[in-house]
């Protein structure tokens, strides 16, 4: 019963990670399910299974798994030494008038989500290791992983074939996957399944129906994964990564079957090395750029600037999206910025962490290959881990797919399978999880693993460790989901429209659009209904702003102080409610500094800035406002209505600022703008449309 539950938890977690949108609820399902599976393993697994798990992991591997957890904890921990953390915390503390502890991370919520992501992957890897300790269950797990990778690859191939993802604007993708990592890992898995089928065919001397079915399924999965890779237009580096992973599996197969011995190993490995070096010459390398983006097929301009500003300690795990608005170009949608995983890790965790991670990946690949060559049977499992580690190390320099939730869980399951079958136990007893019945490989009877000695202390510590992992996963999930939400969120466009029209803010309920951890993305906002052109003043809606909205916004900014949209919304609400708790100019400054080139905020930012006398009179803000006016007037004609609306609702000082600025460039443009203000007929109360183009949602 325990084995079935663990296999079901693995399958449901992978399916949820790929099929559901990347939202906290999806990760919560996976983390809670895996936490229950880990807890059940620690409580109900037999002593022999726990002892075998202890033997497989070892102190060195456990230390490697714990290092990222410790480092992310240090990024989240308050720093008592003033000036040692990121400067944004001191700035946000002054603007919000609340004491905020300095930290290395610039976004607490993002780092906690990254912590949960990593913890979920580790839990799944441990469960896969426990399941795959037995040879028959290892084969079942391999079949399941090949099936998952083949399905995802078929979906990727369909999207490439149909073009433009094969989706109309109103459709949503069936699977949440954008990178080629599942296809590459699926190719490694299917190659291992094919190699094992050929090996079994040589051993039994006949082709049975079961063996023919297995071989056909492996070849079909190979075709789907290979087609998904070749269908990509920017797939040179991806194809070489797949060749690298598959080459290691095929090299292990060739050595075990035809070239066993020192000289045979040397000849096969030397041939593989020469072929791979020749393949590396085909990689398109970008000149005069950081090595983390040198192999990228895209042009990550903002990422390159972020790498130049990145510190050695990093900005916090998962904070790439929070930093992107500061560095991207004007009107550049975040969806077009495709960093490599290596660049994102260097920005978030620091370059020393990235170098250590790449070193561990290569050393781990070499160690698993050595374990594979030391076994005469079931060597393909360790070869899978070696090929996957090598392919992922190269993919980290090519794209960002390895950071996707589903891809990382698939990789974790593969490494768990490889570690479980990396050693051979010579004892004669069977390995039970709940019973003592021996389970053998299909077509070959015989027990696999059972330690003759029970390591009481090691078993107890392992059970405590598994229980601790379950508790941490559940606690993080509760923390993320239990943050209070604002029941009546208000889109930025609605605030801009109401400010420009000088009327009460209309009700625009967006349930749960603003979470206490700052989880408010422009892509999740519902456009607010604009007043019709023939609406009279008597038909204006009543005030619909929750009085507690500024408090909720301020609390969100205490977790995510780089959210330029939240700073702007807090400034707008504070000005509308004439709040004396917050300084509107200080809030506007932070909105400019944290999202300087976000055109979706320009309309509301101009409305708030030009309507406040204290803002217009401050030299630093005057320069920032002048920059927005110039962008709207000369570089982005689509934002001209927003400028007209902001000018119409501006104070006398604000209008004077705009008049002086525009008259320096083009006096005719100023006269034209003044004529546009008088366009509405008498009896109407509708300003020109000022809705700015929507922002893209960061991945």
C-alpha cells in the first residue's frame, strides 16, 4: 500500500506541475502531497528500506542537498549589521514609516516560493529514491517518467507545428512548459529504456511480446522527444545538450556490452569526447558578453545589465522577476526577456553559488558514470543520472527551462532513480517497504537489496529528517496561502481614469488580486469599466475603495519593496484619501526607481504627479515627470491621450510645468493638446481615453 501511494504521489505531482498554471495553489498541491508521502515514508517504511536509503545518500550527498537550503535561509534572515543588506529595505522603511530589517533578498515572498520549489524537488527526489531501491519498481518508475516526458514532448511538438503556440488569444495552454528540458530529459530516458530492452533481448535470446512492446514504446518516445527538439528554430545548443546526455547513456551501453575493460572504456570515452568537442564547435557563441548568456539564442539586454549590477551574494532566490522592471528598456514586455538559467542563478544566488553548482553537476555526472560502469546489470539507471546532469549543465547556459516547476520535478525524479540504483547490494535478503516479499526484475528472479545490519542511529536520524522535510513543506505552503488578501483590488487603469476625471473611484472588484505577500501581477488584473461618453455627473458611481487598501498595500510592500506598481497605487490612494500617514512624493520616487520604463504605469503616474503641488515643486521629481512627458509626446504616440487626461486634471503648477516643457520642444504640439481638452461636448463628463497598453506577465 505504501509503494502504491508513493508512486501515485509521484505521478500526480508531475502531472500537476506540468498541467496546472504556475500559481501558488498548484505548488501547494504538489508540496502538500509530497509532504504526506515523505511523512508516510518516514513513519511506515521498514528499517531495511530506511537503512538502504541512508546508504545511498551518504553524508556528502546530504550536505550538497542542504547547502542551498542554508543559503536561502541566510538570504531571508534579518541582518543585524546596518548597511549589510540590500539598500532597498532602508529606503522602503523610510517611505513607509515602519522599521524594516535589512536582508540579502529583495523580495521575501519570491524567495519563500523559491525555497518551497527547491524543497518540493528534494522531497520528490527522496520519494523516487525510496521507490526505485527495488529493481522492478525502478523499471516501473522509468516507464512512468518516459511516459510523462513523451506526453509533454508531443505537446511541445504540436505547438511548434501549429505555429504561434497553436493558440488563439482567448485560449490557454494545456501544459505549462516553455523550455526544451522535458524533451531533452525524455530523450535520455527513452535511450536508456531502449538500451535496457536490447540488453534483455540479448540475454533471453528471444523477442517476447512484452519486450517488443517495450522497445516500440521506447522508440516512439525517442521519436517524439527528438522531433520536439529539432522543431525548435533556436535548438542548436539544445540539440547538443541532448546529444551529450544520450551519448553518455550509449557510451555506458557500448562499454558494458562490447568494450568492457580499461582499454575498451578508454577507447569509447575518447571517441565520445572527440565527437562532442566537434559538436561544440557548432554552438553559436555571442562575443564580448557574459558567459552565462553567451550561448543564448535571444537578446537578453536587461539580463546583461542585471548581471553587471549583481553582487556576489545575490539578490535573493526567485527575485529575477522583481528586478526585471528596473533594468528593461522602455515599453519592452517582460515576456520577450528570456534569460538563461545560469544568468538567473548568478543574479539571484551570486556567481560563487553558480560556479559551485556547475562543479557539483559535473562531478556528480562523473561519479554516476563511474557507478554505472562498475555494475554489470541495471547500469542504465546510473547512466541516466550522469547524462541528465551533463545535459542540464549545458542547458543552464542555453535557456531557462530547468527553472520551470515541472521540468525541475522531472529532473529530481530522474536523479532519485539514478541514486537508488547507483550501488549494488550483495546481500541475499529482499528489500521490503512494508512486507518481506522479495520483488525481482521482470524476466529475472532474485532479490536486490537488504542490509544485513541495521544502523539504529542512522535510521532514526533519517526518519527524523524525513519528518522535518514534511513539516517544512507544509509550513511554507500555509505561509504562502494564508497571507491576507484585499477583497476589492483596483486596477491601475481604473485609478488613472478616476484621477483624470476627478470623480469618485468606481468599484472594480478583482477578488484576491492583491495578496499580502505582494503577489499582484498586472496580467492578473481585470480591466475596469470606463465611464461612457454620455454619462452625466448624476450617474457617477459611489466611492468604492476599501479604506484599508493603503494598509494592505503597505504590508505587501514590506515583503516586496521592488514593486513599482504597488508604490504607485499606494501614492494614488494616499493622495485620493488625503492621507497624512505617507509622503506622496517619496512613494512616487520609489515607483519611478523600481519601474522606470513601465509604460503601463505612465498614465497614473503623470496624473498623480501633476495633480500634487508638493510633487511638482521638488526638483528630482520634476526631472522624472519631464521624462515621462517627453516619452508620451515624442516616443510613444499611443500615450498622448493619457498625457492629455493628466494635463486636464493637473493643478495650476502641474499645467505650468507641462506648458514650459512642451513649449521648449514644439509650441504647436502644446496648442494641439489644449484643443484636444475642449473636445468633449457640454453635458458630458468623459475625458479622453487614457488607458495605457497592458504589460506582459513575467514568467
